[in-house]
C-alpha cells in the first residue's frame, strides 16, 4: 500500500494541534514561499516554559503526525538540552524554544520578509 502524501496545510494543522495539546505558547507560522533560496516553505515557531515542556511539545507533535498521516520528521536536532529543538518535516520546519532562547535568537526578526500568521490557540494563554 502506498503512503498518501499529506498536504502542507494538513501537516501544519497537525503540528499546531500537537503543540496545543501540551499547551505550547505563541505559535507562529512563517510562510517563506515568496522568499528566494529558502530551505523550506514554512516555519512553525512556538515556545514552552521549560525543557520538560519543550520535550513534551516535540513528542506530542511526533505522535500526532505519525498517528494521523504516518509521517515522521526527516531530522530532529536539539533534544538533548531542549532549549531549542528543530524538527525538519522537509517543507515544514518546526522550531520549539524555551521562551528566553526564542527571544535571544529572534527567528521572527531574522525572517522579517516572511508572511507571519499567528495560529490562534484554543487554549487561553
């Protein structure tokens, strides 16, 4: 049986749900498609309050995506210290930060030309 390739929209929705399931904060989607020479089409950026929560967010995303569309990240980096974990789903790259690390690196500022979409959480923050 051949695996059906999920659309980017479906993958983004599943990743967002995975983040919300464990109360990840400040979920932002950066649309990079209009920018030349980017490594992917989208960044999803969020943060947790501790390395425990960052790891919980990463685990939740992996479980949600794997269970629903049978996909897994091509590469995951940063799980050891869980200050900044990068999950590469090829067209969608997820950055899960601890809040102070997110502020320090300011990925949103570096990609200021990207189209920003704030993902409204169903959880009150």
